[in-house]
């Protein structure tokens, strides 16, 4: 293995490990939020805000982190970011009031910004024909959402929820050290200091960036929101305890992370355009079925009134969630294949902007899920909301791309204006 090849593999491995740990910590409230909700007596809206608060900081930090990565390099930015979350994580164990969790959650949420550091850092180590696959492998760190559903419930049962933040704080510190010794820097990857922040942010005038933000708000924002929401959904809808609920929720979280690399390969081979189009259609179908609430209805028959029940059982529900998660794994990779193809010189700031949109979706959606649940009392209202978001993406993509490019046949393209 050549020295250059060794550095590529080492950087990719170190960044993927770091992102996986960061994502597990970012999704921590999906599990520990359940006992916290019971202790503090929170309603659905308050619970949604609790789980989403770390996502807010992770989203808002993505643009500046992406710009700093372009300017200073991914190695130092990632290392400092990892260290910055250790103390807030440790202090989380001593929180007793609702506002304590919200404030500390804002600081812990910085871990979510690691995506906008690792994406340009990894991408610049690989050639164009391999960028999609490399970024897909890095993006598989989303599987940290499933990792936390395996690890955190066991810690909660063994030592209580307060042990989880302490264990994660130690894990983050170890991860920072491992990352530093496994990663490398290349000064040629940095954007020149003569490039101003205004010039970097000029990409906001590009309509394609906003379109990619919309796509990412569903394939990533929806993924984050449901990864946070599903444990309590299984508890409330099907009556499982936290361990079984977390295990079933992992059936959604795990493929949405680990299969991102496959999505990167598909995007390299068939183009981001075609992959994204089919991802949105699969999402539309799954969400249409998932939106139907548990329903009892009575009809008049020749033998008198007869009552029927219509609704998803836990196995069909979990299967649909699994299929949608696979589609979103491919979609997360295909969106960033668009970016790698179209914005090679300023991929850091563009990935930051698009990541911000996805992160804001991950923040706003759980809050909206809670509000809808409190207003309607219908748990499947969360899927109704996501169904509407997918409709927007499908219409936008049709009028800007599909009418000009073939999303089905050989004419599909990954990059366009």
C-alpha cells in the first residue's frame, strides 16, 4: 500500500469512527429522554423539544464548521470539536431540572456538527470517481443512532440513565485521542486565506443549493427526527418496554447509517439524479401507508352492525420503517454526490449549508411531531407531516430536473445546472 493510499484509508477510518461516536451521542436523548420524561412529567411537545435541542446546535454549527474546515483543515477542527463536548456530557449526569437538560443539550449538540467537518475533509483525499463511495462510508457513521439504541438501554437498566452521559464522555475523550493519531493533514486541501467569508457564502445565491437543502431535509432531517422519536413511539403505540422498543427502533436507525456507503456507490455508478428520484418515490409510498392511524369502524351488515379494525401491526410497521430507512441511506449519499460533483472548490461551505438544512429538519420535526400529537392525539400524525415534505421534494425535483433529464433510463445525470 502506497503512502498516499495509507493516508487515505487512515483518514477515512478515523473520520468514520469519530462521526459514529458523535452521532451516537447526538442521538442520546432518544433513549435517556424516555426515563427523563417520566421523571419530569413532560408532555409530548416538551419531550420533542428535549430530544431535538442537541440537533439545533449541531445544525447551526455546520456552516461555520464547514467554512473553518475549508480554511484550516479537517484534522484540527474535528479534534477540537470532539474535545469541546466532553465536559457538557459529564455534567449532564448531574442535571435535575428541565432547563438544565436544554442548556447542556445545546453544548452536547456540537457533536452533530462533525458531519460538516468530516465530509469535506474526507472528500478532498479522494478522486472524483471515488468521492461518492468514500463519503458514503464516512456517512455510515449515522449508524451511531443505532449504536446508542443498543448501548444506552443496557446502561440505563444496569446503572440508571445518569451513567449514560458519563460513559459517553469517556468514549468521546478516547475517540478524540484516537482520531488525532490516526488522521493526517494536507496543506494543499485548505482554501486560500485570500478567499473571504463573503465569497464562501456566495453559494447561497445558487438555487441548486436550496434544492439540495430541501432533499436533505427529508432524507437526513427526517431520519434524525424519527431516530429520536421511534423509541417512545414503540413504547406508546405498541406497549413495549424501553429495551425492546430501542431494539425495534434500531431496525430503522441501523440501515439508515450503514447502507449509506452503498448509496454512494450507486450514486457514483448511476448518478445522484436517478438515485434521489427513486428514493423520494419509495419514501412517498412508505409514508402514505405509515400515515394511516389505528382505526376502528362499524358498518351495517345483513346480520347487524359489525366492527372492524384497520391498522399496522408492529411487524409490518417495522418492515416499512426498515425499507424507508434503506431508501434514506441511499438518498443521504446521493445528495452529497450532487455536492461533490457541482462544488469541488467550496465543498465545505456547501456541505455546511445543506447539512444545516438537514439538521434544522431534525430539530424542527420532533417538536412538530410533539405538537401534532398533543393537538390530535394521533401518533401517526408524524408520518402525515413527513408525507407532505416528501411531496414538496418530488414536485420541486420534477420541475427542475425530471422534465429535462431521464430519471429512469440511461440519460440520467448526476450533475446539472
